[in-house]
């Protein structure tokens, strides 16, 4: 008759067999480097040199891992797999915490994920959606903190404030800065005109639509600007 090993005992055995102590790691490193217990000046110098090379190898490997996470994230982004992309960019930031592009990508992914944050449980809560939007805001702000003329992040933040968070006043300075850098950015003009309109600054909104009309070579965008300008003027005259 076979004896059954209690599950708790079995788990303990498996766990203890997989655990590696610091002493074991150090012993393995000593074997790999051929360094045991250096005592003389020459032995100590040799040990330092060998471990410096090990540290350099680790740093190089970590650097490459961060790059690969970023590349994988952009691949997911291209495929519109925003959740997986967000995870990759989060991992990449562990290696490159001052990379403005990574924060921009986090902002983009978080914005898209907010649209997928549905109330599947029927609780009536929008907390998950709001958290994604605030993550996007934080990421864009961090990106422009690192590079204050980062047009894509400034524009993304403007779109977020106008169309997602309903805070058009916050969008205005960021979008105005975009246009001070990229004076013919038609997309930014449209969002800024909308921000002015939502902020009840009808005169500036109409003027921005005029600028679009005079700048764009797209007949479709010109027609849209003309239609939007009419809406703005109607609102201005009715007040």
C-alpha cells in the first residue's frame, strides 16, 4: 500500500529544494571566477578585476533587457494590444526611468486602456477607467518634465484634458506650446480651438479655426473648420 505524502509537507519539501541561499550563490560565483578567499595584494587585485568584469556584464545585460522590453512594447502597440504594451513599457521603465519616450508610450496605452475599462461587474463604478486616465496624465506630464518641448506628449496631454478628463483650461497652455514649436500642426489647432470653445473663449476659438482654414491644404479639414467656426459663432451670438 502506497503512503500519501501530506500536501503541506510536499509543498514544504519542494519549496526548500528550490530555494537558493546567498551563500550558495556566492560559492557558485567563486567557482565561476576562480576566486575563493583572496588574501595577498595580488589575489585581492585579481578578485576585484574579475568581479568588476562581472558587474559590467550584468549592467550590459540589464541595459539590453530594457531595450528589448521597449521594442516588444512597440510591437504590441503596433498591433493595438495596449494592455500588453503597457506592461512592457512599465518593465522598461525599471531600467530607463528617465526616458521620455517610454512615459509617452505609457500615456498612449493608458488612454486606450481607459476605453476598455468597462464595468463588467455592474457595480456602477468608473474607478478603473479614471485610474487609467490619471495614469496617462501622469505619464505625459513626466515626459514633458524630462523634455519640455516634447510635442507628441504635449499634444497627447491636450487631447486627454479636452476629450477625456473634461478639463479644457488645463489643455490650453500645452497646446499653445505645441503650436509655438510646430506652427503648422493642424491637429493641435483643432484640439486647441475645441479647448477655447469648451472654455467659452469663442473669439479665440473662431480665430483658431480661421488659422486652420488659411493653413491647411486639405479640403476636408478646411470644410470641417468652417463648419466648426459657424458653431462657435452661433454660440457666441446666443450668449
